[in-house]
């Protein structure tokens, strides 16, 4: 009786209708980001000593994992120069002032420093762009110190390599890798709706999924792919270290003291989940157990109504078919 009532194709339809950012919107937002990049490039060609060296799309829109609920365009901006402030508040003011210089057609109040980023507001057309600073001192591979959006600390990392890392897994499992990532992010949003203090960073979800991809799990059937993820989280208790060999030798990774250890694929010294406590890890494991149980129940449910009921436990009340 398995899959009698809701199967893979129903999840595909749900994803298209409720989860994914529609393609035309995504390309509009990408074009918006591209225009900013081109404007900075043309300013730089006339002012080669300018301190903003590059701006690029980062985050879900760049990785192809945005949800329909996307509310800003993430970009990262590389800043260099001897007079660059090293304190976050000052750095954001400095970045805002330089962005106003490079984008003179924006009014001054359209460029505003936030806690850990600078918003470039488009007023009516498109989404706001959220610019995150990266302190950059000329590394040829574009490694730099990214301001963490969680606590304002500096993280040595490489956004372009992250995009390349994700692109590789997307190629391994075309369509499916990104789709399963978006479904899982939608699940996270639903858990957050119920538990205000629940945290599970999108990048962590994507890295766990990359780990499953690398060990050979098949994501082509979405109920099964989701089960792979929830089973992994429950079985490992999220206490198994996850490392990748794309950009360094895993045997050279040192030891970490934090409960969750998902190591940045581009910097072996950066634990992407370092801010997560034991109780936050347990909350994720509990939520994964609940979701896994609910998916098991969908397979045994005798009626369509009951099947939908269990899928709603995973994805919330917007799930329908
Ligand atoms: N702890 C970290 N260490 C290194 N890089 C990070 C870290 N956190 C975030 N990043 C970088 O920032 C990018 C965006 O972060 P994140 O994945 O949390 O948001 P997102 O993909 O935009 O998803 P959302 O839809 O939740 O906004 C990541 O792809 C990664 O390049
Ligand atoms: Mg984002």
C-alpha cells in the first residue's frame, strides 16, 4: 500500500506551488544583483585604487536554493586597504559610504548599515540587496574574512568556492539536490513556526545533504531523500563530524570542542556549526525524529486525508494536494 495516496509527484507539485521561488522572479533578482556588480566594475575601471574590490551574489539565490519566501538578495563585498576599519560597526559605516560613492544614483538613505550588513534599498522595484562585508587582503583565490551574520565575528572563508562546492553536488544529482535542499529549508521554517527558539542554518542543511550525496544516497525520489536526511540526523545524533575533501585533506583537520562539527569545506579551521549548543543540537535531532516518523506514517496511512495530515506534520498547514 506504500505511496498510494501521496507520492513523489505530489511532492514535486507541492514544491513548485508552495516551496520554490518561481523562475521568472529568481532571474529578475539575479539580474538586479548583476547590475550592481556591473556598476561597481565600471566604477573600478575608472578608479582602480577604490577599496571595494568586488561584489558578488552569495546565499540562496546564488546557490539555486531560494525559497518562495525569499525577502532579500544576499551579496558579499570584498573590501581592502590600509585604512579599512577592523571593528564591525565602523566597517559597516565605511562600506555604506563607499557603496554610496560607487552607486551615486542611489540616495544616501537608500544605503543603510544594519547590525552585520548594509542594505541597498531599491524602493518599489525588486527586493532589497543585503551586502555583507568581507575583509580582503589580495588573496588570489579570493579567501577573505566574512562578517558572520550570526554574531558579527570574522570567518575566514571563500564564497566563490562555496558556490563551486554546491554546484558540484547539484551536478551530481541534477534538480534533485537543490530541490531536496529547498524542501528541507521549508521543513526548517515550519519547525521554527512551532518552536520559536529552533535554529538550523541553511548552510548546515546543505552541507549535511552534500555529505549524503557524497556517500551515494540517491535523491531522485523526494519522500525517500527526505527520509535519508532525517534518518542520518537521528542516527548520528548530529554528533558525527562532517568533513569534505574538495579543498583540503580531511586527515589534516584538527580537533574541535563544539557539539556539532560540520567543517567549512573551504577552511578546515572553521566549524560552520560552532555556535550550536547541545540543547540546540537535541532540538534538531528531535525535530528530525518527528519528521521521519511522520513520513513513515504517510506510507502506511489508509486514506488520502490521513496521508495529508502526516505530510502537514512535516511541511505545515500549507501542504495540500
Ligand atoms: N559559518 C559560516 N562559515 C562560512 N561561511 C558561511 C557561514 N555561514 C554562512 N556562510 C556563507 O554564507 C552563505 C549564506 O548563508 P546561508 O546558507 O545560511 O543562507 P542562505 O543560503 O542565503 O539561506 P536562507 O534561505 O536561509 O537565507 C553560505 O552559502 C556560505 O557561503
Ligand atoms: Mg539568504
